[in-house]
């Protein structure tokens, strides 16, 4: 199984080994058969929040995010043209551009999103929580 982590799910996993994740989300991420992906959009969202003082990390985003991907065996998911075109054509259900990219990536790559955000579930995408 392949899954895409929403930014908060990635940060919660990386910071406290998933204590704030639901039991179902935690089980999916911990399953050795699951390929866990983190979008490049998450990197931008994390860096932007740190720069604006809305998020604190134990190190700079440029080293923190890649080190956590490597530590946990997560794979980076690049943003491709097909993702941006899909994101731009989605209904305005969610105004957050990072979440719209994640929804588009999940749709294009046929993978569910691990998220606690109920608005994401209003799109045609499978949600794990």
C-alpha cells in the first residue's frame, strides 16, 4: 500500500512518533508493507511556517525535513505538472493551496491521504484517519 502524509501527520510522526495520530493512521504508517510518501509541498509548507514564526523545529527545515524522511524511510513525492493542473481544476472546497496539491497528488498517484483534516475528505480522495 502507498500513502501520502498530510503535513501535520508528517510533523506529528516526526516529532512525537505519532502520539497525536489516530490508531488507524498509526497502524498504516507503522506497517512495513506501507510505502509512505511526503509531498514536496510539505517541505514548502514547513519552511514557510518556520519563516513566519508559526512553527518551531529543532533545526532548520532544509536539514530537518530530509533527515526525518531518511530516518523513517519515507519517500519524497515531487510536484509534477499533472499535479498542479489537477490542483488548479479542483473545486474550491479547500482554499489552502498546499492541501489542494496534496489532494491532486493523491488523486493522480492513486493513494490515500493520512490526514485529520475533514475538508480533504470532501474531495474524491480516500482518507485514512
